[in-house]
C-alpha cells in the first residue's frame, strides 16, 4: 500500500511538472503569439494578452514587447551581443567607413500577429538579423552618392536621417515603428583618410584666418583714410570760413571806410597816449576841430 501511494505521488508530481512545463507566461507589456506547429491547423496563430497559458504539445509561444526597444549595433563586446555587430559602408570614392549605430523602436500591439507572419522569429532575432540588415542596406544605398568629406562632416547628420526614413518606411506596414536611428560615437575611417581630412581642415582654417587678417587690415586702413578725409574736410571748411570772413570784411571796408575807425573807437579805453611820435591823435581830425572853433 505504501509502495502504491508513493508511486501515485511520484506520478502526480511528474504530471504537475509536465503541466507546468506545458504552460507559458505572457509578461505585462507584452503580447503573445501562440503558434501551432503540427496537426490540421498547422501554422495558425492566436494572439494572447498578458497572463499564463496552457500551450500544449505541438504549439509554441512567442512574446513581443510593446514598449520601446533600444539596441546598438556595435563593435564593442560589452554592448549588445559579444560579437562585432558594427556596420560598414562605402562612399562615392569607394572608401570604407565603419560605424556603431543605435536604433530605438516599438511594436504596434495590434499588429503582433502580422509581424510574426512576416518574419517567423522572436523580437531578438528580428532585431539582430532583419533590422540590422535593413539599417546596413540603407547606409550602403544612401552613402554611395556621397563623398567622404560629406559623410564625415556636414552630411553626417543628413545621412543617418535618410537611413532612418528608409528603414521606417520599410517596416511601418508590418507594425514596427522606428523612433530613432543614430550614430554611436565617431565614424571610423582609414588612417590616411583621417590625416588628409585633418590637413585640409587645417589649411581651410589658416586660409580663413588670413582672410580675416586681410579684412581687418582693410578695415583699419579705411578707418584711417576716413579720419584723414574728415580732418582734411574740416580744414577746408575752416579755411573757407576764414576766407569768407576776410572777404566780408574787405567788402565792408570798400563800402564804408569809417568801419575801421568805428571799430577802433569801440575798442579805445578813453585815454590819450602820452607820446604819439609826432603823429596825429587817434580818431580825431584836429584841423576839422580847430575850424569848428
């Protein structure tokens, strides 16, 4: 009897373990897809909201997060997968550029079944394989018409924006919403290309510096010239004013000889000189004075 009970207990435990093993959980923030592997309904799908479900033999459960996902395709073994996932592409001159690229996206919860039908993979495999390939292909396409200076310089931002638009347009119909694709760190170029670019940048900066110095010198020369012209014009104006004043005085003397005498009388202090050298007293016509007596 004890032996029978023990066997029954062991069978019950095994059955419970089997039942638990046949159950699967869809965590919060996820949508599950129950996929039939065998039987008459092989290939059929059933979307499952968060919860614990009996999967059973011949079925498989895939879960897809509906919150934002971020992944970096990088050379570093400490990020993402422990392999080199960085992306390489070529410019119009055939120069190879290598870069780490990040992607941020989320899944439309109403299209989870469509995503599984499209890729037949889980979210990790979709990211590692399909999304990575899409980003790489978009980089190759968009960079093919750009020279190395555009990719490394001002065109860097426009290039990654074009890649984002391409990938977003490709995956939007199946329910993957690309939020952002972005560079992670600096682009990696061949050493000789970096040296050439740096030398050209330095030469451009020196040329701009020389232009600024020339412009400054020209501005200072123009300033001195303007000051000199101002002083010359001021001198001319003063001279013209003095000449005009002299001309006016000359005209006044010719028209009225008494003007000089009147001016002297106005300035006389009222005292006769003690000695005048035998000359006539100023401003007084003595003969006219005696005749009046």
